C-alpha cells in the first residue's frame, strides 16, 4: 500500500467571518506566506521520511486551501521534492482550459522526470460560481475535457477539436509527457455515473469527503463496470483521502485534536463545508437522490467520523488498525493522508510518527 501526504495549505491567520466567500478585509499577507511555507516544509519532510506521494488540490476563494492553481504549487514542489511523486488531486478541468491543463501537466512531468500523477476532477459547485460556469454542465464538460486532454497527450501530429464545449483549430503540445503514453489519471468516483465512466476509460478512482461504507459501495460498482469493459482494476487504481492526526498514544492524539477543533472555525473550513453541502443539494450536483442519501449518511460526531473512516486518530497502533480496516473494506492501494489540523510542532510530530511507525508497516500490505 502506498501513502500520500496532503497538506492543504490552510490559512492560519486571524479569525474569519462566516460565509463563503470570505471577505478579503480580514486577510493577512504575512499569515498567508507563513501558511504556504508551512505546507512546503511538511511536503519536504514527507519526502524525506518515505511518503510515496505528496498531493495538492484546487480550491477557489478558500481560506482552508490557498491553492487556486495547484499547478503553481506543484511547480514549486518540483524544486523541493526529490523522490516522491507529485499528485495533483486535482485539477478542476470543467472550469479550465483543457489544452492548458494538458500542457501544464506535461511540463510538470518533464520537470520531475516522470513523477506526476494526474487527478482530473469535476470540482465542487462553489468552484463553478468562481468562474461563472453552470454546474449543471459539470459532468458533460468534464467528460469532453478529459478526452481532449488524453488526445493532446497521445496524438503526435497536430489535430483540431470541435466539441460541444471546446473548439480548437490546432492542438500540438510541447513539451510532451515523460511517462508514456501519459501520467496515471484519477477522477473522483462518488456517483455511479463516475464509476462507470472511469471503468470505461480505464482510469483510477479517488474518494474524499465521504465515508468508507459509501466508498465501498462505489468501488464495488467500479470494479463491476470494469469487468464489463474487460479489465480488472489494480489496488493502486483506488485512492482514499482521509484526515489524520497521530499522537504518541491515543489519549494524546485525542487531546491534540479536540483542542485544535475548538479553533477550527478560524480556518473557514466549517463555514465552507456548510456552504458546500447547501450548494450540492441546491444544484443536484450528484443527482437529487444521491444528494439526499449523502446528507443522511454523513457522520456528525467525532466518534462517528472515526468509525466511518473520515478521520484517522490515535497512537500509531490505533491508526494502523484504522488504515487496515480501510484497506480491507475498499481494497485501496493508496491512502492519501490529510493533515487534520495545523498544530505546529504537534503536526510535524504526527507526520514523523507516520513515517517512523506507520508507513513501514503498510508498505507490504
């Protein structure tokens, strides 16, 4: 099993107003610079102590993730990360220029010598508000953009594209990807439609902001559809992203986490999540039935979130058991470990404990 570290580049400045978007009047330039450097330092540590991947993501107007362009952060990481793969999980391709996305991934793959992982995501409804794109077009835009990006990577002669959402007279990207025919592709897989599309196109599936029971159902559907299309996904075709905090023992981990949660509103994450759930429901982003089921099944208490695989929390042995449960239920080959809260030295120690006592054990699973 492979392990990735996702440091969200969470803003660590003064208290924030409620709502989304958050007013820029409370923005601290110094705090933002500190936050970005903090994530770069955590990624560097992850590379040094044995994580297989480091991951970045795209979010807009988001104090909980100061990476509206993950390509920029990934470019910086090419100068920091010497061994691990750099995974963009991902680029929100329906709101972007797909040719530009193909070019940027190819640049990064060249700069790293073929150590890029390409997550292609639909993005969440609030991202569509950012760029004034109808979220009802999300799936169709995503599917067309992904096909165009793959063709841009694999076609060696110039070609044109005339689709429903994208038109280009000439496409012939330089540089080309180092990995042949292209970097490993993942997409998010919460819905049956996504699982079937991923299976049909032989791309990997990633899960975040969900639970193990919901993800297990989606993985079963994905594997069933893959068999229908004549192939069998490998464990590494499934990624599960989960928040983590490891302490020296269970009591210390819980104490750290609860204390950090008391100030969690400062990051804007709580407000953003509430706004996101509302936007998902209002737009029918996953489909009306899926929206209602998702709302019903989301855990509320900390213990429920731990039990359902949304948070890994405890000493090293406890966290190992929690990861083992995820591996057993999903067959996931990649666990994407998200820094649960920025707690300074405690977060650094959590990452160190993962490298010292968790990663060596899961590597052989």
